[in-house]
């Protein structure tokens, strides 16, 4: 194995891809998951209170990003958007877009 300028180990695999190993990520343990979920809940509560203004909840956003794996942050962020959309559809109902009408 060789070392790159950043001190990472690189290893060539048979598929001609270059793999960089800096550190192995492990799944969060129970306490880490709880801390992540609590940070997410605090952020969502702040966003609900402040009309989804991220700038008003920057402290909670930073805590959320610091306590959760990046992939979880991405997932929970998309999930919040979906849940807000779902609530809106349940409250207001579906309104089809104006467009060509299907013959009856």
C-alpha cells in the first residue's frame, strides 16, 4: 500500500478502481442514535415555530449536523419535506394542474 499526500492509504483493487481509506465509519450506537434523534427533534421544533426559517434555527441545524451521520442528515431533511407535503395534501386535498383534459 502507498500513502497519498493527505496521509491516506490507497490500495488498488482488481476492478481498476482506486480505494482511499482514511477511517472506517461504524454504525452509531444507541446513545449516538438517541442524541441524533433528539437534535433532529429540536431542529424540527424550531423550524415549526419559526415558519421553516433555517436562519432562525442555525444553532439547532449545526447541532443536528454535528450529532448525526451525513447520510442521516440528508435522509431526515428529505423526510421532513415529504411529511410537510403529505400534511398539506391531507389538509387541502389534491388540486390537479391545469392542462389538457382527458376525454370522458
